[in-house]
C-alpha cells in the first residue's frame, strides 16, 4: 500500500498568519516548518500503523515547508518535480500510488470562515476546471483520479475540511483550527486579501498531531476494508480551466486531453 502525502504550510495548527510565518524571511518560518513536519510525521505514523508499505511526502509549499532533519525516518521526501510542459504538476504523482492524503492544506480562495485562504497565490480570485471551482486540493485530487490514486485523508482548517468532503464524499478529515472571518473577501486586492483571513482558533499542536495520527490510521483502515467508501468527483476530457484574478484579468484554456499539462500551462 503506497501513500502519496501532499503537505502545505498554511493549514498547520499554530501557523498564525502568512506574513510572519510562511516566507523564508518570516520571523517564525522555521517554527512553522517544525509545526508542519510534526503534523506530517503524525500522519506518517498513522498510515504505517494501518498497514502502509511506503509513504512519500511531497513538500508542496513554495520555498519549502518540511524541516528535513525532523522528518520521520520511514517517510520518503519528494521535492523539485518537473512535469509536462515544465510545470510542477503532477508533483510526482503516478500510477504506482494507491491512495492520497493532505496535511497542512488551506482552503481555496474566497472561502468564508477559512484561514489563510488562497489558490496558488493571493491574487487569484477563482480557479475552475471544467466549470468546477477548485483550490489546490481539488486540482491535485482530480489528478489523482486520472492516475487511480484515491484521496482518503485531509487535514487543515475546518472550512478546508468541508471543501474536501464536498469534492470527495467519504474522505476522512481532521480540522486543526477554525477561521473566524466571514465573507469571501472578493473585493480585496491581493495584499489586502493575504492579511484578511489571519484570524483563527487553533488546537494545541500536540492535540492536532494526535487527531491527525488517529485520522490517518482510520482513513487507511477504512480504505483497506472497503475502498468504495471514498467517492471522489471525476472530470472527463477534454479538460478546460478558467482563472479569474483580483485585478480583473481572466485566463482561459481548453480542449486538453492531458490534465497535468493543462494545469502547467
């Protein structure tokens, strides 16, 4: 049983805002990486406890979100993938994986009550595939269906877990914090939107890790017992995408048979 685990920084418990925590020059960047890595380790432990043979961790955060010396010795770390067209997708995902998981994931742009919401960058207003509005989770989840990897687990803020559950009915989720800002923030510019959704109520890091460990183990156990419990939405080719930006720009591409290539364009 081979597990693909995508990680991102903004969704970890204790990562309080973007400016002070999520960039290489942020004063708490190394601490944020430690918080995320320990959550990833909790998921890795849960997956192995439930019978995983291999867990590959994809560091999906910009300049990096995994504190490498702290990573569980049983995990493999992947970074720097190049896909078709020279872009990052599919982030090393291929047909060898049975299941997929996310740790530290944030909600898509415009999500009410989400924490540090964005899709790729803070200047994106909305991103859609074949008319379906998706965030970073949805883009990769749809790719998972192409390769036959089933999304089974996701952790992050409460609004993100609801996003994941809507796109993949049956997915196991763990909420480690809860955003408090209502509304979409669609009228904000990129810089304003980055600061808009910084308010949240967080679990303690220890409590978050324990819930993630148990949730990951439960997810893989459920999958091994009955994989049909997980019902990811699927897209059929040809694929199209539409990106709306906060400055009014719109980028549209369509007619693609390769979803990874479209996402990289």
